[in-house]
C-alpha cells in the first residue's frame, strides 16, 4: 500500500488493453458468429410446461401458498423459542394498546381495535412469508422468501390505513344520520343534538367490516392475477409525501380528541382545513383534564422513545412506554374518577369475548369500491416497503403476489369478525425485531397476549381516557413527520423527486388521502412521460487514440471525426418524442435536409435555364458567364428569415466573367459539410411503428443530399423489431448497422479513403449543357416511400 493508504498503481502493461478485431456491421457479425434466432415456444409447449405435474412440483406449489410448510419444519426450537416468546409478549402488549388507539381513527368503538389486532395474525401465520411482519389494526403483511434466520415482521396498526378506513366510515355513517329526539338519546353531537350512538356505532362497525372484506377480495384478485408489480409505481418520494400528509391528517383528527372538542365530520376536498378551523373555533370548550393527560402522554412517550432509539445498543429490550403510560393513566383516571368530576372522555365500555361472525353487507360494495381499491394498494405498498427494509437487512426476498394473497385472505377472514383493514405495523415490527423475534411464532404469541386482553383484561381499561390513546397515536407519528427533512436532500439529489414528494403531500392534504394518492401517482407518471418525451441528447466526438466517444460540449479534448456527426438520443423513440429526435438531428448537423434539397433544386433550375440560353458555361474550374450577362444562378436568397432558419453552410467559388478584365465574383453554392451521420442507439430500448417510419424517412432525406446514415450500439431486439416492421429494403440495409460507434467511424474512414471526392455540382451542370431537353425538378417537403430514377439521378448530382 502507498503511504496515503491508496493501492499501488498497476504496471503500465496492466492499465491498458489492446483489442484487434474486424470492423463489425450487423450482417458481418451475425454471419461470423452464426446468430441463432430465438424460437418462441409454441402454445402447446407452454400448456405442457404449465400443466406438468409431479410430486415435487405439487409440494412446491403447496409451499408457495402455505409458506408455513417451508419454515415450520425447519424451526430451531432450542435456539429461537425463548427469543420468540419474549418478543411475542412485548409485541402483544404494544398491539393491545395500539389496537385500542387506532380504533379511534376508524371511528368505531375502541374494543373492536382488539379484534383487529388479533384475527389478521392468525391467517398471516399460515400464509405470510415475511417473518418480520406483525398484523393488527389496519395492518398488512409482507411476503418474503423463506431464508431461515432472524426475520419476522409485525402486522399491527398503521395510522394511514386506519384513517383511510375511517374517512369511508364517517362519510357513509355521519352523525347526522342518527339524530333522534326523546329520552332514548345516548349522546350529543357538536350542536348539542341528541344522537343514537348505539345504532351509529353498530352501523359504523358494519361498514368497516364490509370495507375490510371488500379490500381483502381485491387483494386476493390482485395476487391471483400476478399484478403485485403495481406497487412499483408508488415511488419512495410519492410514498414519503403521502404518508407525511396522512400523518398530518391523523394529527388533526386526534387533536380534537386530546382537546375533547366536538366537531362535525368533514370529508372530501379541504376537509382537514374545515376540521382545523372548527376545532380552533371551539377551543374554548377544551376539557383541561383531557388536555393535560394528552400533553403529558405525548411528552413522556416521545422522550422515552428517543432514549430507546439513542441507547438501543445498550438496552436489551425497548422500554414499552405506551403500555406503562396506559396502565398509569388508567389507574389515575379510576382513582380520581375523572369522568364524573371533570367530565373527561373515557373508553367506558370494552366488550368481553368475541362476536359471532357475520357476512358483509354486499349492497354497500358499490359505494365503497373506489375507496377499497385505494386502501388495498396503499396497505400493500406500506407492507412491501417495510418488508423490503428487513428483507435487505436479513438477506431474503419478497414475493409481492403471495403477499397480496396473504393480506387479502387475512382481511377477508378478519372482516367476518367485525375487524377493520390490517397492514404492517411499523412500531410493532420494530419492537418484534429489536426484542429478538425470529419467526412468525412471535406473532402468534403476540396474538395470544391480545386474546387475554379481549377475554379478561378489557374491563380494566374502561376508565382509560381517550385523550391518552389519541396522544399515543400522535407520539407514534414522529417518524413520519421527520420525513419532511428528506425534501432538502431530495432537492439536491433529484429535483423531480422532490417535486413529486411535495406535490403528493400537498394534494393529499388538500384533496384527501384517496384523491391525493391518485393525483400524486398521476403527477409521478407525468414526470416520467416528460422525461422520456424530452430526453437528453447531444453530439458526440472521439477521445483521440481510443474507441471512447463523449459529448463534445462536455470535454475539451473530444474531436469530431471529419465530415461525420454523431448523435446519441438517450430514450426509447415513439410517437410522443419523434419530433424531439428530428429537432435534435437538425441542431446536431446544423441544417434541415429537406430545405437544403429544395434549395438546390431551385438553384439547379436557374442553372439549367441559363445554360440553355447560352448565358452560362461550366468547366471543371468553375462557372463562366457570357460577357455583360448577370449571373443569376446562385443569387443570395432574398428572404433573410429563410437564410437564418436554414443555416446552410456554403462554399465560395470564384467565377470567371469573360469581360475585358477578369473580375472575381463570389457566389453561394449550398454545401453540406458532412458526408456521414451516425445515430447512437445505445439507450434506445424500443421503437414504435411511428418511429420506424420516421427514421426511414430521415434516412432517405439525408441520402438525397449525399449524407449516409449509420446506426451503432443498438440493442439486439431492435433489429428483430425493425425486421417485423418491414424497415429494410434496397435503400435501407442491414450493413448500415454497426456494433459500436467506433466500428461505424472506422468503416466511414475506410470508405472515404478510397472514394473519388469530386464535387458533383459541376458534373450535373455538364449534364445540363449536353441535355437538349430541360430536366424537371420537383420540390418536396417529405420524401416518398421510394425515389424514382429521375430523383435518384438528381440525388447523385446535387451537392
């Protein structure tokens, strides 16, 4: 090693390489290497492969649908059981509390949050593949391949999904639908009107469970149809902006519970703004006991969570501060009788045991199908995002389609037991992983802890203030709010991603979570379309002495080959950006091939006219005009705008006028400074039919002004695609295609070395002098499919 810590430089002979090989065009390379065209399997062969069955294959299929068959037989009880028990107990305590807390977001009685923390885990234990997912209230599990090791993930509450479910529940069962009069009233709304809360809560539970059932059906369908790829369109910046907006929505929805302020249930566009406005308008009615309990809970939870994070390497098990705070708050509320003395809002009633399963209300499907689609995708995206983190950490894979099926069946099963949508619980997953959980056995143990709470401990939590539960929810939003600090970093790294983040966040706050997600998704796709429609391009040149080609504008030592222009277009070429290709071509070569051709035809007409009148003669040294005759053949174009637009390079030729004395007269002859154009298609992955036709037209346009067009560095699939599109003919041949740009440049150089470089303009003029009949010239704006014989002759003679 060198003194500075850097590796010693290798010997000179090892830092260079020399390759000697032929110059390869596409036909030559295929012939020399005996290309074997791919033969796609027939329908019969595909059917035989799909229907082939054996004992081994059947077992593999069974394991793919029931991953427990893969990992349970290999479970190392002596090594993992103790860790899974400790992790399961810790996770179960957190799951119990979060199940109660996140039920507030769904606008159902808190006891149903315990059901949602219990049932999804049972199904996911058998079907889930991610060993780091815990399922619970608004939880969803992620599937991973079954590499054994310390991998589990907790399905548990996640605020975003619960809030989306709650928005549907509130929109379909608002308080206004349950206003009553008389002594049977059990509650009041914001205006003091009596409300039948029992009927309202029963209706909301039914709506939430029906929505969960429908979400499960959609997820199973997505999994069966193998469209797990859909989550790829939810980019990290989009998810970050969306979850941050959702965190803000959760904060606003829980703020009124912490303050114990009654407001209307707003839904749709600007609903969060209306909620904030009404909350602060009625802030004078704040319940001080609930406010103090909520603020203390938020402060204590955030401080202890920060300590857990800062000293996670020294603390073997994170302090379950939510559980501790809940126990203390429940004891204080019960001892001080806060409900009667200070009118504090408490949980009041938590049902014991389980409710019998009920079928969903199918008649409501049509009203919630759009929201169900959004919730299914968002829940799955959250789960997969969390799953990828742990899959990367512990080196195992994630099968998105199996996860869709696992989540879907979990939600279908849970929907029958009055649960609401489940997805990955971030905090529970972190607890389960940090406490040493190894497999989904920890998840099933955590479900056992929740079961104990349902059948025995629920009664003890009835004095708990709702503001404490709301404060626990708010304290768990810190991680999502911290994503705001990603925006400056994104702006420095990629401004488009930063714009996606900000746009999605603002749209989700203003329009609501469902429309905001759709708007963010469309905006993200729009940025992709724009980047493909307006890709980077540039003229390339050669680094002398190498086969390396770089942008001429970016490097001082890059030299363009003489008479050759090289254009690299870094995008697939299709109908939306074909005009961009044509524009970049004009900018690179410095002229418009069609305008050059038409201008030459115009000049040649004048030459023919003057030659036939005997006013103009041509020799190999130039054009000779008769004495006293003004040379009209190559007058400067009188339209200055046309000259500026064409920007055609010209060659000055001295004309000898036969007067008493020789007076040199300078005239403009259109001259194209290049003889070859190379299109570097290394970044072109596909061409549509519009692009194929346009490229063929471009070739013919340049061929007519004696500029040969070549293609280099193309993908192999482009040749097959061009063959299917009838691209090749007598004019456009495969020998125009070269494996690399350097192959094309060397080929052109060799061709020019042995070619006769005569200026064809004088040959054409000589033909005009010999011709008795005038030659017809036709201006064209676009070339036809084929050039006729007369045009072919003009192409060879025009320069």
